[in-house]
């Protein structure tokens, strides 16, 4: 059977075709075969609009930046042939001030696959053969489930938001929005020993949040905000909705912290900024991750999170378009996975 790759050619249009693999591998890269990839909100925005957060794609591109893979050619690196590796998609320059501070997420010269932020665009991971920097491949034990390992990248993003929020054991934490990233934030906070409350418009999403670690679940339409005012040490905003951000400002205690995990879309809206002043709230942004990638891989290796509950659906790689359409529908509660290598 021939190798395949997928390309987003326009909004809501994904082409699947035979993959042409280069004869040579770039220095410092290893050749990999996709095991499992997962869809995220960035893929959703590119699929829906051919753009994300103001970055417009200039040409067709392979989406995907959450994946794990098997090494088929180490190309002189320390990686072992056949090893299962988690893929860190941040290809930072290692020499700018941000990199030297250990903040690779803020690298001024980084490359990132499946995104319009890198020009020319780099193809992402929704393809069977991937050449990726060996230093960005984290080997794991052979008994690690690749379906779980594909969560390493999004879990790292969630953990970064938790770290920016200062989430620790014993704290009362509210997560607003129980999409895939919100659910990972719930699971990560619960794994740290925090008491987590999950809030969403959708009862089924809240139900999943309860199953992965939330002590309490709240349905937005049934909520009187006065019931949760000033109750939480930290709020993780994972919905991207201004009303939820306003709820976060009400719910966080005085001198508490709100960590923004979501990509709040640009639109006109009234924000209750006066509460930030009156309650001395700290608002922190959270973008990608740094050392949290290693922390996330260790969580996967330890089996500390019920990733099976977080899987909403699985598709073969050739059906990536159908997987993206399901994500657009909003009917999937959790992560949608793509299988590339049926071992």
C-alpha cells in the first residue's frame, strides 16, 4: 500500500494523495512513521477559515502538530530504530534571548509545523512519513500506548497554563470551557491534587470533565454567577468566550489569578475590567509550553491521567477530512485521533 499525506487546499477542503518521500534526510533530522496524531483548535480554525488568529495560509499545507511516531531512520542520531517518540513541534533557534531563558515558546526565530506563522509554511504531522529534528523527539518505553502519547503536546499546553496560574495541591480551581484543552486542564489540575470545578454550556462536556478529575460540574445556562463569586484561587479560561472570561473575573477570589489558556477570538465585547482593579486580580497569558513538554510525557508514562476517557473518536489518516468535519460540528467531547501506523 502506498504512503499517503493530507493537504488543506482551501477552507473545508482536504486532499489525500500519495506521499513523495525525499531520498535524503536533512542533517539533525530523523525519519519517522506516524503512529497517532490528534486534532486541536488550531487545526479547526485553519480548516474552517484557511486562517487562524490573523495568520492566513498562503498555500496548501499539511495540518497537525500533535503526534507521536516510530523511528524508521535515526540518521546518525541517538534515537533507536523502531522507538516510539513523542514529537515536540516547537523547533526553536536555541540562541535567542528567549531560548537562553528557557522560554522556547517565545523564540523569535522558531519554526512550527502546520501553521501560517512560519513562512514558507512547514507541513504538519497529518502524513505517514515525517522528517523531524531528532532533538525534538522524546523516546518512551515500548509499552506506552501511542494513543495516549499523542496527548503529550496538548497536555504540555494545559500544564503551561496551570504553571502560569500557579496551580498547586489543595487549591480551588475553576476551568471555564470543557473542550479538549479545558478537559486536559481539568485532568492536569486534578493530578496535582487541586479541587477542580468545571464549567461549560454543554452537559455532556461537563460529564466528561467529572470523569477525568473534576470534583464539581456546572452548566453555564443554569448558573447564577453569585453562587461562585470569589470562590476560586485560580481560574483557567479555556473557552475563548468573553462571557466566560467575565465569569472568571467574578469567580476568582481577591488577589487570585486568571490564566488564559484559550485563544480568545478578536471581537467587540464588554469586559468587566473594573473587577481586575477592585479585586487585584492577576491576569496571565499562556502560550504553548516550555519544560512542560517533558512533564506531560512523564504523566503519560506514569499513567496518571485517564486519556482513554478523553478520546472522543478515532479515524484513519485517510479520513482526516471527516475527522475535521466532526470537530467543526461540536459533537465530539474530547480529542479526535488519527491513526497513521496500525501496529
